[in-house]
């Protein structure tokens, strides 16, 4: 089996700050995703990447940048943190054959003061 | 854009009872439907998926899909306290390669 590791687990930022979240997977999966989870709402797709150096915008990409420099890693940048923002950011991956089942990391919880 | 609604928002059942969770989606051409389980502080974990109309059974889990009524349900037989979690319904729409749309979830509590 494999694992998806997200760092940091908790991230506290200031309004207007640029913040970077990191994700590593050892499944050797091609496709990786970043989702945002807000209380009481479904997961919303921010960015995904189908291979190294590929980036595809999801439904919630405004205010975020992403980078996939290696097959095993996918990073997400909040370009300007919003005051009182609080959400969990989840990284996931799928294998290239089925592209169906998502494997998730444990998430990064963001709080903006 | 695909819309996914889950009900109820929360559910409390006694240990040993059947838990029944519902999900409706907006597009009858949707391909696969997945159920994920999420414990506090953890990422979602895939439980079961269904593509064809009808039902699918895996262990204590049974899922029913009715494309005509745009409805899918998950039933957990002999519910255990360890089943207490948030359950997320996710739908892959036709033509939306690599993209799942998630519902807001049902919070299940199984009381000993």
C-alpha cells in the first residue's frame, strides 16, 4: 500500500499572506488533486494534475496557484489569505488505469487571523 | 454542473441497527457514484462504488442506484460504534474526466 503525506497539518496565517501547502504520495499515481473542505459543504476541487508539470483548474481555482514539479509531489499556494478564513485542504491521487478511486491525505487545516 | 444533495444531515442509530443514508444527483448521465467515509481529523476513505442500476453488496454495506429517480442510497447493516463518521456521496459526471462532485455529507453516530 501507499500513503499520502500532507504538510503542515496545521497552518496559521495572517491576512494577505502567501501560504504554501505540500503533498507527497508514494503510490506512483499519475493524477493528483487539491480539494477544499468547508464545514457543512461538500469537497470542492481547486486544481488537479494528470502528470508531472501538468495543471488543470477546478471549480475553485481563483485565489490559488499550484505546482507539480515531480510525479510524487503536488503543492498548493494560497496567493493572499483572507481574514477569518478557516478550511481543510485535502490532497488526493488516483491511479492512471481506473482514475476512479481517490486516495486522500489527512488534510491541512488552515486558519487565518 | 453536477449537483449532489445528501440526507439526512445527521443520523443517530443504536448499535446493531440498520443505518440508511441518501444521495440525489442532478444528471442521469452520471457515470459512477462513490461513497466515502471520513473520521474526524482524517481524509475521506473510499467505501463502495456503483455504476449500474440496481444494488451492490459488500460485507455489511449495500448500495442501491436508481438512475431514473437520480437517487442512490447506502445501507449499513448491524451498525457499530466504529461506523460513526461523516459519509460523503461523490458523483462522476459523464465527460468530466478525473472530476468528482461531492455532497456535503451525512454525520452518522452509532450509540452503544
